[in-house]
C-alpha cells in the first residue's frame, strides 16, 4: 500500500498515485543474467539455410554484405516474441554440421560464381542453401567424388505469435514434378520451387516437415 502520494513532474505536479491505495507495478521484460547455451563442437546455426527476417540478411542483393549484428529472439512474459523478429510469423533455424555448412557451400559458391560472371548467390527466405540428404554424382559441383551424404541436421522452428518452439527433421529431398520451368542442374540456380524433377543437389522444400508437423526423433 502506498504511504506517500506520488506526483509526476511531467504532468505539472498532478497526482498520479494516491496514498491509501494498493498499486501493482508492471516492469518491462528483461534478459536474465545467465550464461548463454553453447552448441556442441562443430554444430552451427547456418543462417544461409534458415528462414529468418529479411532485415537480418545482407542488404546488397548478393551475399557480399554481413548479417545484422542484432538477431535477438526475445520472449515476453506472455510467451510471444518481441522486437524485430515478431513480424516474421515463423522462423526456421537450420542446425547442422559445420562441414556441411562450410565445405559444401564453399564448393557450390565457387561453381556458381564461375558460371555467373563472378556473381555470388543471394540467400533469401525462399532461396536457401539446404543440401539434399544425399547429393548424387550427377550434380556438377560435387562431380568426381562419391555421392555426399549430409550429417544429422534439424530445423528448430519458432512461431513468433505464440512463442512455441518445435524441432523437426530437414526434408532433404527434391520434389517430383514438371521440368517445364527450365531449371537445370547446369545453371546452378536456386530452384527450391518444388516443381523440378532434376536434382541440383539442393532440397526443394526443406521446411516441409516443420510446416506439416512431422517431428524429429530425439
């Protein structure tokens, strides 16, 4: 119970709290003082393979810039997400092996740059670098070696309106469909459109399980 009335200087001395009444103070959300959780060695969150707010990505049309230095996912006391991430609706964070994320991407970008006049691929929400579970020998940027099998990986989904978090398998397959779009593995384009029947080494619909409810095994 308030013992002394309180006047706010910004309201020209007008009383905003009166003595004899009980008031409840609502404080803004605050990050707890605790050590961050560290991922196991060689495990990374690959932003180029994740579905994240566009404002977090490089803004130069090609991947020559840097990701935002402020990519916080802050939960409110009610459980929903606050800040810039709130407008994303859903975020899919790709958690995988560092070798898959770095070694494979390096080879892909080198082949892409050589065939696209020095231009590097742009990683966006609908054009992400998510390799197939097994990259066949027919794919030009892996040709000459045994078919490459990716290591264990998961999609951690965050639904910003509710704050729900779930973990799912990566859908590392290409979709059977029509090749009328003209996509081909030789062009090294990011198709990821679920309408090609010619694998280019990239998953066409990597977030399918995350969006349809197939959960990953522990």
